[in-house]
């Protein structure tokens, strides 16, 4: 799923990053987690990185959304927003099929 790292959020080891996901209703979901959770490339997300950085997040498609062109997805790897929400409705165009 398409997302973007928008800022370095904390220096607490190993470094925390804020990632935004565009929601189908025009809102934004904010997810905070350790930099390595979002990218296996240790040089991609660092304190001195120029943000925003486009990312592709792994997710599971749970259902087609209630509105045309939308999909309900669930984040993987324990990712969630600050309230613990890990399921979001996003635009179909922001979800990529497995290769």
C-alpha cells in the first residue's frame, strides 16, 4: 500500500518515524513505529533524511470498501495508529497487488 514517511519522530533506539496513509474519505492515518519496521534499507529512513519519503507498506486486503474504488486494509507487523487502529479504508489505487 502506498504511504509516506513524513518525519523523524524520536531518537529512541532504533529511531522512530511518522508515516502517513491517505484514507479514502480524504483524511490521513498517522502511524508511528521504528524505522526498520517501515524499511529494511537502514539508510532510507534516518534522522538526516529529507522527508517526505514515499513508501510501500505491506498490508492485507480484508474487504472491498463500501464505496466504489475503496478497499479495507489491515496493516501488518504490529503497525497501528496511536489509538491502536490497524484497519483503514483507502483508495483502491493506493493498494498494489503482490508480484
